C-alpha cells in the first residue's frame, strides 16, 4: 500500500494492528513503547492505510467530536460492511435515538436483575475445574462465560456457543479483511433467524427489545434490527473473555495482589478498574468528515483514524508510574471503554460480570499460579487477547 501524498514521511510508522510483532506477547508494554517514540498521530500503511492516534489526551478530544471524526461508514470506506453495526456505526442524532432503545437494559439498574444468573453460571464453570487443580483458563472458562450470558440474554440455544464464538473470533482477529467481513455476514445470518422468531413471538429478552424498538416514531427497519443485534452480540463476547484472561494471568503471577483481594474483598471494584486500565482490550475507528488541519496534521476527508484504546491507560500524563498495578490507587483515568457518545454501552455489564466472576473464583481458588513461566502468547486484532493461560493450584 502506498502512502497518500498528504502524509509527510516523518509521520509514517510501521504498525500493523492485526499482525504486528508487538502483539504476540506483552502487547500493552510493547505497543506503548513503540508509540512513545512515534508522533502523537502517525500513519501506517498496514490494514489498507490509516492514521493512529497514539496519545490518549488527543484521542479523548477527538472521540468527543463526531462532526469531525465520524463513526458512519460513509466517511470511512474501509468500514463499509454488512450489516452496518449499530449504534456504533452511526453519529448523533441517529445514534442517540438508536442507543436509547437499549440504554435502560444496560443501565446499572437494568443489569442488576441479571446478577443471580451470572453468579450461578460463574459457580457452574469454576466448580468442575476446582477439584482438578488446573485449567486452561482462556478456552475452558473465559470464552464460555460471556457467551453463555449473552445467549441467555438473547434467549438463543446454548449448544450454538462454539459456532458463534468462532464467528466472533474470525471477525475480530482474522488478518484477512474479506474473512472478517464474511464472518460478520455469517453471524448476521444466524441472528436474523432469532430476530424473526422474536418478531413473531416477543419475549422478555434483549432481541425482543430491539425488534420492538422505534426511532422518530417508526419501527426499526430490517437493517437497523440486524445491525443492533449483531453489535450487541459482538460487543460483549471477546472483550470480557479477553479482559478476564489478562486479569487472571496477572493475578496468577502476583500473589501479593491476590492476597489484598482476600484481605479486603471491598477492594474488588477498584481493583477491576486498575486491572482494566493496564489491560485494555478494545480500540475503535473513525472517518474524517472534511479536509482539515487538526493537532498539527493535515487530514483529508475520508481518512481513517484508529484509536488503540488498549494502551491509553498507560500514559504518564494521566497516571504516575503507569505500569505499576496498585489496587489502592484512586480510580484513574483510562479510555478502556471509549469516550464521547459511543462510550461502551455494556461497561456496567462487563464490570458486573468480571466482579462476580472474581468473587466466585477467589472464594473457591484463593491461591493459584501459572503452570509455566515466560511471556503469555497473545493475539492482536480489534480485540487483544491472551491465546492461552494455563493455571494450577493445590486441588
Ligand atoms: C471489558 C469489556 C469491554 C470493553 C473493554 C469494551 C470496550 C468498548 C469500547 C472501547 C467502545 C467504544 C467504541 C467506539 O467508540 O466506537 C465500546 C462500545 C460498545 N460496547 Fe463495549 N466493551 C466491553 C464490554 C461490552 C459488553 C459486555 C457489551 C454488551 C453486551 C458491550 C457493548 C458495546 C456497545 C453496544 C458499544 C457501542 C456503543 C455506541 O456506539 O454507542 N461492550 N465498548
């Protein structure tokens, strides 16, 4: 891919968010180090060519200006996919109306009713491995827990879990753009059947809420329904699985931090915030709406901007000694859940899932280690994740 003529040579950096060597282990540290030597906003020729906003403060400002940096695929050719996932691929005022349909469901009060089910599931998953004294955390637990929660929320058959998780994984991490788009279409075809079932017979579930939703006093059309259901599904799967896997790998290597959680169980919500700050898993993308000079860069309309929010919690401007994990640190700034109008809709659910899981795990397996030393293999893509985390404990 050639570099567009409006991109100066001193702003070009070799960073490949799907296949970069920095993403194969310790990605947060290695990408942060790469970025600390790069311009605040740089251009990479990989993944069809795009800008990368390396500095958290700039990212926060830009994500709050949808008129300049849009989520709509009309401003970002590389983001034109079917279905248009919603509400994330829309701008206000359309975005505001679409998001309103599901806001209540995902509010702290809305998700509270899910707590007993989430807790029962955590127990169901942990109990069988406890007696064994070991597990491969990523595949045996992390990739099951949030998928089952979503399938139950949506009222979909649990036996479809492996198939759906595989589709989400292809969409999130396949290095081939055509494969990513094909995975999204496969997923949408699957979810379309569920939508049609709920249209015929609504229930008390998330898919029924979407199919009965309206904007401007009219019902959602078919594209809007599938776009919303597909994103809700994608949003919650990989992100929670990847976060929990990073958290458990960290705790296994840091018994002192585990002990703090055992001594002070009330510390857990703050500890989750701190673990999330250093282990961001998701980023986002925008398209430039007009030719403009911004933060020292000449942008052209249609330029793509990638925001690797995975590492924004590791910047010295916001956090002192950012690599040090300190559960007693006052909750510090990070953009792990994004910023601006598209700030993660599922953040309360994600926090609830992670808190309940860790409570149930620590109550049953208070002391655990990784089975082998060395760096954990990881994968990049839209969501960064450990490949496997082998754990052991006294059975
Ligand atoms: C640790 C877990 C999670 C992380 C790190 C995360 C991260 C993010 C980020 C960075 C964004 C902003 C995207 C943007 O600005 O374009 C976002 C948006 C979103 N997330 Fe999450 N997410 C997580 C869990 C969830 C869960 C559990 C759900 C729901 C099931 C969810 C649903 C969504 C939705 C629907 C949006 C789009 C919101 C909008 O466009 O208004 N996420 N998430």
